[in-house]
């Protein structure tokens, strides 16, 4: 019987109704539709903050979008606090929100006054000099926010109750200490089940009021009083200090005491950083500070605006008017024929064999650029090949095919995106100074008199189109007038060059500038070199930045006339290989054996040095060049993988290009500006069936579409401007008619999406207004409500609030009023909409119209940003995979750092050229200090290329390190005196 009685007493405490109100009070449920509104808000939030976007928000929160997250929190809170469903769950957001804002403003004003006084004392010399360091405004705001949140949490659970002093202190605290009495533990377990009673006990015992205001005569006029709580009527008014005020004063006092001690005693001198800041700084020093991939769709990037401006100036000024290549030719020490010391290098020609590397298009993301640089710097790369190990030594020569830094050439981009990754991979000499300018190149290390005696890796570079955006100024300053790219020695003096390699091999490095061709002075140098130096049986590798064979085929153009003239009429079949970058993928085409002279036997593109990935499937149909047929022998990534990667434009465009939201949402708002408000929605809301609702909805969308075209001004202007931009955006390779059709379909999709979002938003507002969820209180509703309940819950018999208003000249209440009004945006929007629908837009003042459309924009912008990215990403996907258009735009949006590669060449003792293309499928994102590099003994005078472990950073996950994941994606051999043989993937040679 005893157990049954115990069960009967315990089970009622576990009823679901009791559980629902364990921590909260019960409120009447106001209306059924508020539950639907809650669901709609939650679904909208989940749609906006998808898993991809959540990752982006968390990853970027501390760097770029603090204000963005604050903006989202603001408009969501402004929407949620109007919904009575939260009151039905026991949470009154109006009280918490208004209390937070009041405490927040009070804290800010109080701390500002405190800091002004403290700085005044420092100025008078009454505190130590370290006190003169001004506090960060953000720190004050963050501390005030924390204090305000703590006070609101306390109020939500304990209220602002003042206790009647009709019992001694011992009685107040005896129940709490009775927990430790053995005979009362069972009672406390029962109280634990009744959480509300336990909560009341904690509030009254731990956080009890500090005492009566009359106990502190000096403070009696500077405190807020507690709300009297008693059974029945309460005699008189409360004289106890508010527990909320006590908590706030405690936090403020702790902040002031900590600040005074820190600044007055000089503690900040010996501990300039907090422990957390010190640990973060130490952690950051143990990993590289790499830059992210360039955000090409960032509407807020100053670099991109500078790039566009530099390109405009370069095309207008430098192309055809002033060419830096002409200046180089004029300043060169020209001798007879082709004897030009600034352009011709033959110090490698006497070697028995030579390993050298080629890469292009580096200087984008730090992770991808360092991945390639780390592989280039290794003394050797060991690869497994069937049952044997293939060892590829480091190249004695590194050829870089242009586009050294993105998005534009500047000291910052060259240093952070090019030099920094290479210096981490292979350090420059200890005596080398970054600010040093080389005026007499080559500046050889001490003890070396001739360039041919230098046994370390060397580097020669040509500029790409991005390097020409400033007229080649940065390239000349950082490449032609500096001696070291990391641990690679740079003897180069001009932007183009000729290298004589062993076994009668040559490399011609051409500078195509911005018009994809060499100038006449450059042509003269190479043509005379061919006549006077290049033998009939010699073999030439022509290196350019752009792969003209692919781009001319794609754009249906015929560029590079001087280059073609040099190859066809001067080299006459001696060009066995052309290498280029610019396209950020790897493709190799080889000439199909046929009769007649073959001007170029192999065409190789490898621009995977660090920039974003380009597709390969777009160029799968290329097969003609110089009148000969070519076939694709290798591509990386494969055509299938390239096609699959393009799908990311639908799934990941917004994650990769969240900055695109800034102007995408503005465009959508302009498109539907003339459609607000929609006053006649009865035919949609009063339908009999779902199909009827749906038909009425899309019928209204169509009517609005027609209205935009026939009657609106602002929206029609936006449509016309967007149409012009869309047609211009379509690549010029298609006809004007097709460009117009594609542009019209593109704009129509955006306009339809904007109209649907507009109508959904208007339907939501109309539903809330009809069910009395909005448009019930008017403007400043939150502030008016708070002032009506403030005196009841926070008594102020001493008139402290009135004095604060007087001393701040009305600034204090004005700040609170307008800050609270910022959370009345939904109410303002609904009230103004109702007035417009009742009296017409003419009855609205200019200021009222500005407020209405601004409030509409705040919410419509957030709803439209995911949709505009989805529509635009789908457009890119359809164009790239169906029509092979926008290969640059569709893949630059994805900013893919993976699929990086470079090509390693070997001129063997027989004079044949072995070609290995090495690739890394996945680029590491996290790096750590390489323990082997750190433990290796360092000798200051020893060059870094002689180290066994030359690179400073290795992947945090060892199995993801590039040294462990690198693989061969293409391997072939070029015979110097025969037609090319091809090596299949299994290693067998076939003709």
C-alpha cells in the first residue's frame, strides 16, 4: 500500500500538462493561425540558413559578416516578438526584448561616461600612462550586450520580485541548507521534480535582493526598486532594491574595477594580451596565413572594382599606344644579330641531362598555390608504378606561364598570393631582403662568379593577361628587378626570353600582352635567333600564356598572327611542343599522323598552378589546328568529372558567393517595387480547393507581370536595365538573335521569381492582418507597451528615470524609443499597408513612403537572396552543360581549389623529352608546422634547396599531404629526331 500511495503522489507531477509548464507560466492561446505563422517562420529560416549557408556563416562570422548575422537576428526577432504563439508557450518576448534594449542603452551611456572621466584623470596625470590607451568601442558594446542578456535571463526566471521582510534571514536561507540534511533529502527530491518550486527557491536564496534602499541613504535615490510580491493585497510599496538592478550594478562594478586595476597598475604593460588572445596568436603562428580564393562574384570587393578599372585603362592606354615591351626593347643592350644578354640564356645547354618543371596560373588561393609549390620544392617525388618506385628529381628550372596573382597585379597580391606560398615551400637565402631591388642581374650568391656555376633551382616567368592589367608595372618590379622567388633564383631581366637547353632543346618564352600576340620587336628577336642560333635538327618548345589553339577554336577567331608566322615560316616543323596556361585545367592534344609538314606535334595546356578550376568537357570537340587534325590524349579532370562538377552552380553557388546577395536582393526589389502593396487578395485566400488557390495565385502573378510591362515605371526600368545586362553577359560567340533569346529567358526567370516572392510576402502580411497578428498597435508599439508596464514592474519612487532624461537632454529616452522602434518593422509595414489599401498611395507622405518601402525592403531582400542565387546558378549550369557557354563564369563561381597539377620534363642523355604531369585531386585546407622541417639542423649560409625537408608546412592530416597524394595523370615521350611516340597508361610505347 505504501508503494501505491507513493506512486499516486508522484505520477501527477509527471503529467504532460505539468511538464509543459514546468519552467513557464501558462498563457491563453490567442489564435490558431499563430501556430501556422510560427511554422512558416521556422521553414523560412531553414530555407535561408541551409546546411551550406550555416557552414558559411560559422566559417566567416569572425572575418566578414558579423553585421550580416546581426542583421538576420534583428529582422527575425522583430518578426517573432509579434507572434502570440510564444506567449502561449510561456515566453513573452516583448518584455525580454524591451528590457534588453533598456539595459543595453543604459549600460552604454554609463560606461561611456565612465571612460570619459577615466581619460580625464589620465590627462590630469592622476593615473598611469597606460590608461591613455583608448578602449575599443566594440569591446564596450560586447560587454554591454553580455550584461543585458544576463539581466534578461535572470528576469525571465526570477522576475523582479521584492520579498516582504516579515521573516528573519535565517528563515530565508534555512530551506536551501536543509538540502544537506539527511532527513530532508526526500523532500528535496520531490521539489526537484517540481522544477518551478526549485527555481523559486534558488531565486529567493541565491539571488535574493541585497536589502532595503533605506539601509543605504546615499544610494536611495540612485536605485530601481523591486516589484512587491505577496499573497493578497500588499501594504504600502516596496522599499527593497531591485534584484535586476543589483545584478546590473554588480556586473558594471566588476567591469569598472577590472578596467581601473588593469590601466592604473600597469598590469597591461606586462600582459598586453589576454590569455585567450595570446593562445589564439600562438595558434595562428603555428599555421600559415593563406588568403582565400578570390570571390569573383563579390559585389563589394574593392579588388574587383580595381581590376575592372585597371583592365579598362590597360586596354585603352597600353594596347596599341604604349607597350612596355617596346620600352624593354629600347632599353636592352642590343648587340649584333641575336646576341642580347638580357633575353638569351644558354647557361644550361652544356648539361648532360636536365629536369625542369612547368606551371601556370598560380597566385589565387593560398592552399592551392602552396600545394603546387610544396611539390615543386621537394628534392624528389617518389611515385608507385606497378611493382617499382618512380623517382622524379626536383627540376633545375621552373617555367611559370603567367597570371602570377589574382585578381589584379599589385604589391599586396604578388607578395601574399605568389611570393608567400613559394617562400613557405622553399625559403630564400637568409641574407636576402624582400625590399631589395636588383639593378644588375643576375645577382649571384657569394662565391659564384657565373650563372652556369649555380646548381640551385632557377625560375623564368612570362606575364599573363592579369599581369598586364597595370601595364606590366608590378611584374617588372617584382620579377625583373628581384632575384629570388622563394628559393628559386631569378636571373630574368625582361618579360620574354629564350633558353638554350641541353641536347639541342630550346624554350621560347613569349609575352602576348593583352592582344594575344607578340610585338614586332619581340618577333625580330626570335626570328633572328632562329636564323642564327637554332640548328636545323634542334627542337623548340614555345611557351605562351594563352592556348590560342583552344581559344581560337572556341571563339571562332584567328589571333596571334605573328606567333603563327614565327612557328610556321621560321621554325618549320622544329616546334615539337607548345605549352600554355590561362585555362585552369590540363589537356594534351597530339597531331594525328598525316602527310605534309606538321608545324606543332603536341599541344599542352596546364593552368592548374593554384587558380580556380576550368572545365574540360567544353573543349572536347577541338580537333583542328594549323590545318592538321589533333586528338585529345589526356584531360584532367576528365570530361565526365568536369560535367559533374558544373552541377555545383545549382547546389553551391550561394555558399561560394554569398557576397552576390548584396546586389542580387536589390535587383529583385527593384523588379517588384511598383507592385507593393497588393490590396486585392480575396480571390486567392477564399478559394474552395488547393487547385483553386494555386490557379488564382499564378493568375495574379501573370497579371502583375503584364502590369510591370504596361503600366509601371520603376519596375519596368529595372527590367530593361537587367535585360541589357543579361544580353551583354551572354558570350559573343553566339549570334545576336540567340543572345537576345537567352537574355530574355534569363530575365523572365528572375522576374517571375521576384513576383512570386512578392506575392507570397503580401499574402503573409494579409493573413497576419486579418487574424489580428499585425496592424493592431500602430507605430512605436513596443516602446509604448514598455512604458505602460515599466512603472508596474520596476518601481521608481525616487524619480531616477526623470532625472536621467533631464541630464541627458532627452537623449536617453529617445535612444530607447528609436531602438525599440527598429523592432517594430513588421508592425509599421502592416499599418502603412493597411492605410495605403484604405486611402490610396496619394494619402501617404514622402517620409511615410520612404519608411514603408524601406521596411518592405528589409524583409524582401532576405527572402529573395537565396532565390536569386538559385536562379542565376541554374542559368550558369544550363549554359555550361547544354550550350557550352560561360566556361569562365560558371567555374569561377565555384572557386574550386582542388585538381591542381604541374608538368615535369626530363631531357635524357639520348636527347628525348620525357613528360610527366603530376596532379593532386584534393588540396588540404589545414596545415601544421612540418616536424621534419623544424627538427632539421639549420645552417644560415646553406641555401634551402640543399635541405632534405625544404617546406615549412605539411598537411594537418598526414594522409592528405600533397607529397603522399600526388599521382601521374599523363606520361608521354617526344623523340627528338623521330615522329612522337605515345606512352599508354600502362607504360607501353606505341606509335
